[in-house]
C-alpha cells in the first residue's frame, strides 16, 4: 500500500473514532466522549493534511469521506443499534464503486 493511502487510512480511523464519540457525547454533555471527538477530529484532519502532500484534495476527500461513511455505518450498527435499509446499503455500495473507479482508472489519483 503506498504511503499516501496508509496515512489516509489512519485519517479515516481517527475520523471514525471522532464520529462515534460524537454520538456517544450526547450533544457534548458527556466530557470523556467530547474530548475524544476533539482529539479524533484533530488527528484525522492532521493526517488528511499530510496525505495532501501526495494526493490531490478531491481524491483525498472522496476516499476519506467514502470510507468514513462506510466505517461509521458499521460501527453505528453494532455500537448504537442503528440499522440501514436496502437503499442505504446500495448507496454505500455505489460510493465504494466510485472510490474504486477513481483509484483504479483515473489518472488524477496521482499528484
């Protein structure tokens, strides 16, 4: 895996942690999850900024947001009991397909 995508994957992990903590913070009324939100998003944006050394911002953001959507949906299902209907699952499948098309066939995925 190229270095840029490894850094981007770490950014997605921190973003997913921050978003899960955002739900757990109950509108910032719980201190520990609220602190995790700030740290998680701070590290996510820092790692995403490092990725921009190697990849264009559009590609970086497409991959970051797409993988973040999929990741948080899986966590929300198991941790918070939030279920998805078939249309939501299909839409997420299209997001993954779009990410694959960009990275496998687009020449803009290289800085």
